[in-house]
C-alpha cells in the first residue's frame, strides 16, 4: 500500500491553513481536508484514514474513495505530500 507523508517544510494550522515554506504558497482546506492532513501527520495509512472519515463525517465508502484520491492528487500536484 502506498504511504503518503506531508512535506517536512509544510506548516499546518488548526484552521486548515497550509503554508509551503519552500515555495511561499498558501492553501486552505475544508474540514474533511483538515482531518486527512491531521491523519497524514500522524502517519496513518489509507484504511485508517477511511475508517476515521466514515465515522466522523458519515460519508459513503464509494464517494469517499473518489474524493480521497482527488484530494491526494491535488496534494501531490502542489508538492505538499510525498510517497514513502
């Protein structure tokens, strides 16, 4: 299974504000995104993240799969996460 890790030079606030220190770019994520970021910081794997999201947000697994992959792809496109 692919494990994603946040870039070391990424600052994350409790309000969902992300700052990429290397590029100076800033990003804002919603509640679901904040939860995913928080779980990635804790080095949780995809199945653990899914379990948490389903319980916390009452999301259907099928919809969650697509939304999760879209969000991860956005994080990758902006070089906010890396594969380890």
